[in-house]
């Protein structure tokens, strides 16, 4: 029986990237639909639920994508509401790659430093989809997390939402421009830039050779890069006192996580993969291969 992935995209044109990754991850066919909304999803989900018997439903799964994570979250809720009893299929949410990117970034930070519990982490531009999820996952694992934003109201709202979903305690600090980033870092050990493409938010002199800083990661792959001094291909490169990861250094692991998640959708018919459960998949991947020694704490 073929493994069928029903690709529900909130954007008008379904993502080619998500289709290609799905095939590479083992889907036999990808049925893509664009412009899908929460109000229009029911019949598509019913098509996935009612065409195979319960014992065969693990061969059908749903992937939710699109450029807008908020729209994707509404779609996920609608999909879950539509399914009932044993008539359900596994579903994954990864709008704009936000979940898998955030998970991969946090995994690289944690893998490098050993354990994030009790460590201070700063997520620059932490109010966007990737930043909020990365901050939440770090907080869930015990890190002391601060997110930065230019907008006071947005920072307060997002910080409260992260705390409500992920637990832990996430603080928000206003950073009106890059010249103030150094003040926000303080004694941070972990630095993650989750800002928009092509915008430099962290100048070199704000982080390079900062005594406390152990790991930095920049998720911006478009010049100018988000953290000055971090190259897009860095993958644990020594930069001053810290190990550095660029967008491709994180992205290689993101792709492994994405593909593994797609494969897991076809192992059962009741799996829901969102940020937290995708993080669990990443942890399994990390534990399955030998890891280099972590960065020791500063003397």
C-alpha cells in the first residue's frame, strides 16, 4: 500500500521545498493543496480518514505548511477537531519550516554546551515564529531565557504566550537597535539570532570574545548575516570564546529532523508533530550518533 502524504498549504501555491523533502523522506505520493483555510479543511481531512480502513490508516498522513505559522496553527486545530476515534491520521505542522528550524537550532546549542539547564540564553528577535519556539524549547529544558524585540507590547504579549505554552520563565527585553544588543546579552552563555533575512542585528563587538558566551547561532542565510562574524557555513567553528553555527550549519540538521519526522508519520495513525514532539524526534537523532565533547564552562 502506498504511503500518501496530504500536503495542506495555507499559501496559494503549495511549497515545492516541502514536496521534495516529503518524497526524499519516503512518501510515495504527495497530494498538495494550496490556499487551505481552517474553514475549508474538513472535506480534505475526511478524504484522508475515510478511504482506508483503521488498520491501514498509518499509510496516510497530513503535512501542514505555508508561509504563515499562525494560519498553520489554526489549520492544525481544525484538522485535529475533524478526526475522531480510530479514524484519524498522523499530522505534522511545520509552516515555513519554523518548527524544524527552531528545534534544530536548540539541538545544536544544547549539543555543544552539554546541557542548557540553568544557562542564560538570549534569543534575538524572539517574537517571530522561529524565535518563540526556540525560546520556549530552551525554557522547557531549564534555560534562563530572554527574548529581544523592538516593540514593548509585542514583547510582553509573546513572552506571556511562550510561558503559558512551554512553561519555564521567559523574560522580554526591548532592544530598539543593534547598538543596544551588547547590553541585552549581559552574562549570556547562549546566543541565537532568529531575525529576518538580510538584517544584521548583532554587531561583532557585541558578542565576539564576550567572556561568558559559549555558543552562538545565526539563522539568517541572506547577506548581511544576522550576527556579524558568523559565516553561513559555520558548524561549531571557533569564534573567539564561542562555538559558532551559521544558517547552513543548523540547516543540515534541520533537514535530517524534517525527513525523520515525515518518516515517523507513517509509523502510526495518531501522531501529532508540533514543536515539542519534533524536539523529541531531534533528541532521538542526536542520541543515535556519537557526539563531540561539549564546550566547557568559562574559567
